[in-house]
């Protein structure tokens, strides 16, 4: 019996590593969503994550009509908006006292003109996407410092020829350690978190996470505990 092929619609090394850790045979192929939409708060965060996971998988289904395609998307939501402005104000004034970095990662200092680097405000909290630059990363981490936030990861499993389109999600609450400006700059310089929602990775060697509640793998970028039952349902593992 020929084993069905599994495609991961992602170039994320973290998602690939998780599948390998669980000894799942797959081929990685980048999805075709060029400009990923930002979460606006019109629907629940988990719905957005599931929908985008489905869209990513569907974007390559014509190329792999016989295969099972896995899509995934992560949304980071900061719910406590009461101190958001204070976070940015204090971060901006404090960072102006820091000297510029001369490392390979040039970290510009914050200024009042950096308003376009603020995270996306959503009706259901503040959505923290991937930082566009070091200033954006500093803003996000300054706000998350000492606070908890929620990580929603959606996963999809589709097969075009079977007309199969299923999805699931998981949520992990993560609390970031209280960080000084110097620690935030050091983290950005060493970890270069520009491909990570929320400007950090729970798995990074420079651990800035104080605690978490829920799935670690979900916070890492793939809700494997929700994906496994889907794969078993169709005898893929």
C-alpha cells in the first residue's frame, strides 16, 4: 500500500522541526500567500488563525491535489490594553538614553516618529504580528515585558481530491519576564526575532519567557496536539 504524501505548506523551520520530532514524514513547500492579512478583531483570534491556516494550505492544493496538506498560522494577542500607551511612552523615553549598537544588527533608537511600528489594534485585543524592524520589535517586547498574552495557533488539514478541509486551534498563555531596555536590545541583537509573531520565540536560547500555561508546541508555532488526531483520523500516522 502506497503511503499518502503529506505536505507542510510552510517554510518555517520550527514547524518542520516539530513534525520531525513526532516522526511524521512530510515534504515542506512554501505557501503562496504573498501578503498575509493582519488580524483586525472582526472575528475571534482562533477563527482568524484557522482561516489563514486553511488559506495557506489551499494556496498550493492545485500543485498537490492527491496529497494531504498541512497549513498553520499563529496569532499573538495582548489583551490588557490599559497600560499600552504608558508602555510605549516609557520605552521611547528610556531608549533615547541608550547608545546605538555597533553590532551586525543595527538597532535604531525609538522616537516619537515611530508610530507606524506600533502593533495592530484589534477589537479583541492588540494583535502582535511579525516585527517589521528592530524598532517594532523593541515596541512589542517593551509592552510584553512583565505581562501575559495569548498565543493562538490554527492548523488545517486538506486534500483537494477528497474534498477534505478540516481545521483546529489551540491557545497558550505566555508570560514574559520583566526586561530592562538593555535586555530587550540584547535579545533582539542575538535572536533576530523578525520572523516571529510577537517578536520572540518561546524556544529561543535567550529565554525571556517566565511561564506559560497550555501547549508549549502551540506557542512554538504548531498545535501538534490538535493536528495528531486529524492525521490519525485519515490513517496518516
